[in-house]
């Protein structure tokens, strides 16, 4: 039982990562691919935060009478990564809007005969 | 108890991700992604990462969803049937997943205080930062002081991404004659929005300046303030919103934020200390740290606000142009 509890978070992380990965490579629609990338990204966030958790600890905000805190470092890394993540997602979505305007479609299999448009 | 909550929430997250794979209606996919973000935020709270949860809830479930919906308005909401085979991707994913699961068996047990990640610099941050920096929120101390150089880079990336979006889509021009658009005819939405927007802005300011003591800071505050104006633009129309905050002002603000941040570093250089070493900004180190952190958090907040809002303007202008055509 303890073996499962010890690794459960990481297994879910792997599952989410693979779900995101599958969407990125198998989905036909570019917007859906971006959603897949975001799921992949969130799974990495989840892994970092899971690593930083200390059993019995509390949020890393100093308060009287508390001795155990979770690790603040992964929180810092992921906090900034989330904001950067949405900014880069926005760039991806902007590219999709331009692709739609240039090709008239955002479905991957419909680009095939339109390659010379570039 | 916390373990059970963790177990259930993570399972819900997995189910949400799975249903995204099978759904063809992209509107539903984007809505599910919003739910996915909120669930992640809950898990982050449960894993003690309150600052991260705050950011994920405002960014992931707020701004990302709005931007994705904006894209859908331009590209259509249905995914066409997929004619290539799903076997190969499935195989790749299963093999990669299997290898990663095998890798997790060597991971140190979840939550053990003796894990390598808890041994390195974390004890120093936890023990010394409240005295050294003078702030109870260790995440802010690490973000804005110990690793300020990192955060400067992240702020610059947000700024660069905003420039990227603007060069791809372009900003709307400020219309002198405000066209009737948005949801003007919905009186309930209009009244509720008028009541809520000042409160959201006030909350953003609270998050900005209280981030040193509780969860929050420049990143979250910038996003929340941008959300207030996005709500305004959605209800009263983009032309009205560009009257309130003009696109040109946003362009300037995005750069000013990064300049405030980097400028704080340069000031400390001129006071014969290292780049972004705030100890020299005042007569005693703790006050210096405080001034430095407030200055750079302000820079972060301004840049994030301007970047998020100008990205939204760019998308909204595209949608508006499509409606006119």
C-alpha cells in the first residue's frame, strides 16, 4: 500500500503527460494540439510540486508555531513557468489564427495539397 | 485526509485529460481544459503550493480559456474526423509511458522529508529567509530576491511573447467613434460587470502589495488586473475598452515594467553591489530588500498586465474584424 501512495502522484503525472503527448501527435486540429501541449505542460508542473511536498508540512509562509514547511523552490519555478506558459500558448494560438488566414483551414491533413502557398 | 483528497483530485484530473482526447467539439474541449486548470489549482493547494494555485487559477482557467475561445471564434469549433490511424501514436505513447513509469519506480517516496530535493538549498531558504529578507512568504523571497535574475528572464519572456503575438496579429486602432458592440443589450451582465470590475481591480492591487506577506505577487496581480479589463471589453465591447486603456499605452507599459525590474538591478550596480542585490538600496539590508522586492514586483505586475491585455486586444481585434467582414 505504501508503495502505491509513494508513487501515485508520479504515475498520474506520467499518465497526464502521455495523454497530452497523444493529443499533440494524434489530433488533427491545431487548437486541440495546443490543448494537448498545455496538458503536457501542467503534468510537469504537477511533478515539480509533488517533489516539493513534505508530509506534515504546510505552505511556505512563515508563521509562529510551525516547524515543517514544504519546499518553496519548486513553487517559485512553477509559478513563473505558468505565466510564461500562457504567454507562449498565446503565441501558438496567434500562429494558428495566421495559418487559418493563409490556408483557410486548421486541420493538419488539409494542408497537404497546399504546401506551395508558403 | 490530505492523501485521500490528493488521490481523488488526481483521478479526476486524469479523467478530464482522457475525455479531452475523445471529444470532437472544441468548445467542450476548451471548457474541459478550464476545469482541468481549476482541478490542478486545487491539487496545488493540497500540496501546499498556494502561490502556484493562485497563479494557475487566474492564468490557466482565466486567461488561457479566454484566448482559446477567441481562437475558436476565428477557426471554427468542430474538429473534423481524423483519417489517419491512431495505432502508431498509441504505440509511441504506450512505450514512452511504460519507460517513464519504470523510471518513477526509482523516484524517492512522495512527501518524505529526507528526499534529495529537500536537502539542498531548501533548508537555507526556509530557515534564513524570514530573517535575511524580512518577509514571511518564502516563495516571494526566493522569487524576487534569491532568484531575482531568473524572474527577470521570465518577465522578459512574457514581454517577448507579447511582442510576438502583436507582430503576428497586430493591435487594434483606437476608434474615436465607439461602435455599439459587445453584450451592451444584456442589462444584467452590464450592471453586474460594473459592480464587479472595481472590486477585481482593488483585489489585484491587494494581491500586488500583499504578496510579500501572503500568497500573491506581481505575476498574479498583473493577470487579475488584466482579467478585469478583459471582462470590461467582453461586456462593453473592444472599442470602449481601448478608450479606457489605449493599445499604445499598453505597448509602453509592457516595456516600462521590464525597465523598472532591470533598472532596480542597475541601481544596485551603481551602489557598488551585485546586479539585483537589494541590500544596498537602504541603510540596513532588510529595508533594502523590502524596497527592492516592492520595486521589482511592481515591474513584474506592470509587464504581465500589459502583456496579457495586449495579447487579448490582438485576438479580440481579429474576431471583431471577422464579424465586420
